[in-house]
C-alpha cells in the first residue's frame, strides 16, 4: 500500500497507520510509511515510538494532527540521513569526516551497550563503610536558623550614611528593650513587613543559596535566640537581623542516605569498568606500525628549530646586502 506524501496526508488515514504499529505486526519488514523512495518499516516506527515521552505517545493517540507531526518527524530524519551517502559520493573530500562520524557513533554505541549490560555487584557492605568514612558528605544536615529583620532600604551606589545611622539607632533601642514589632512598623521598608511581623519565614543554613551572603553571615554571628547581629549591608539596603530559632546540625541515618551512596558507588564502578574495558583495545604486541609513514604525515605540522627562521632570514638578508654592494661597486 502506497501512502501519499505527508503534506497531502488526510486524517482518515491515521487510524489505519497507527494500527499498523501495534505489536501484532504482519511482517518485520512491513512498510507503514513510504515517501520519495524512502520507507519506514513497522519495526522502525515501533522503535521510535518506544523512545517517545509518555506525553508524545498520548498526543499521538489522541490527536490526528499531533500524530502526523510525530510520524513526519521520524520520516524527515530518515530522509535526511538517506542523503548522506550521495553527498559523500559527490564530494570525496568529505569521506574521512563521514567515516569518522560513523565510527564515533559505533564506538559510543558499544560503550553504551557495555554499560547497560554490565552486572553490578552488591554494594550494601561497601555502602555502610562509605557512610562511616564520609558521613559529613552524605548524612550531615547542617545547622539551620530562622530570623526576623528590619530592612532600611538603600539602593546600591548611593551613600548609606543616613541608613547606617538609622540602623545603629534602631539596634540600640532594640538592645535596650524596645518592642520589635513597633520598630518594624516604624522603620522597616520591606514590602509586607508589618503583616509578616518582620519574619524571614525560611530556615536557612550558612551560605544558603538564594539568600544574600552577607545576610547569612550576619545571622550566623548571633550567639543566642532573641539577640541581634550588627547591621548588615546587602544590595537591598541595611538589615537589622534577629535570631528567632536554631535547628541543631544532625546526621541522617544510613537507611535515609543509602540510595545516594549506592548510586555513587555504582557510578564509580561503571566508570572504572568502562576504563578497563576500553584498554583491551589498545595496540597489542603484534601491532605493526609504519613509523616512517606516520612521520611523513606529521611532517607538514613540524615546527622549525628555535631560531631557525631567524637565522635563515638573516643569511638571506646578508646575501642581498652583498649583492647590492657588488652592484654599487660596478
């Protein structure tokens, strides 16, 4: 059965087309799409469908237009690939580049196959050892703190003398016993500060990503809950920070982090196994290398000896000068 070209394909054809990719194939070589001398077998299309995302498969099942576009994408790629051999035949200078590309794909294919079929050992015992020797890496949950603040806005590039003076005055009053919420109402320029009562509603660790570094540093200088840091400057302005709570650092149990440790061990095992596998294809003792031919190929890329060109140019200039002198004497 011959299908029309994709731009002319009508919706009623799609139920027939998609039915052909179901498991009950009539033949492994059954053609489901043909266009301009390029055909797509049921097995080929089934393979591509298996690589589609669930969303793509759902779209192909539910919508005729989406299904056409996805089938067209597969066919377009195959038609493009089919033009490679004729182009190389017409342009022999491209042959080595083409061959190298094919060999690179084959190499990567073999390495993926080796990796995917590699049998992994049981890492349970080693994972427990790794947990004990690298506990900080895998299990440490660092200290987290929560805070409140009064922000006195001061854009970057503008002198902050007034803002710093205000912050120092507010901090002095707070340390003397002033009501924090009242000071928030009077001095904080943070949007929604009054509604939030100045709270920075987020537990953060030292150096928390997404928090101004100086804010984090200032927060972790405070010794006790309820105390304040010295005024901190960030790109937003000047902050007066109060420590509201501390969650002490602790270690997760082995069971909580075992999957991550096992994954790391598996990745390391695969990497080392691949490296060992590749070394099997190094040159053997029986290899024959025509070193003269190799050197001949390398010769055009050889660098001249240090000072070689300068010496040659100097000699040439000397000869020219001598010739000029001889002509002048004549």
